[in-house]
C-alpha cells in the first residue's frame, strides 16, 4: 500500500464500477510510488475473465490522463487476439 492506494470501501466500489463500465483499469502509484499502470481483462470465448493484460510505466513518462488514449487500443488488440487462443 501507498498513500495513493484506495482503501475506503466506497472509493473502491466506485472505481470497480468505473472499470466495469469502461472496460479497463488505471492505477496511479497505488501499488508502488512512481509506477502507473493500465490493464484490460483477458476474457475467454465464454466471456469469463481469467487474467489481465497490463502495462506499467514510470510516473514521469507522461500524464495519467493520456494513458488510455495512448495505450488502450494496443492492449485491447492483444487481449482480443489472446481470446482467440483461449477457446
């Protein structure tokens, strides 16, 4: 845990709702100071989430607001291609 880690139940539930609605998760130094991450689910052909495809990068590399625009399409492509393997 870091000072940025969500710990209040209401905040955690709100973030989970956002992740479900938008289909991806972003964390900003919640696991380690200086680390940001964006992830998408890895879903089987039967629509079961079995893992996540994740990209971690240093905080200083770019603003958090730009992570989804820059990396989400590629992560979704990888996830989609891996879904074909998980039949």
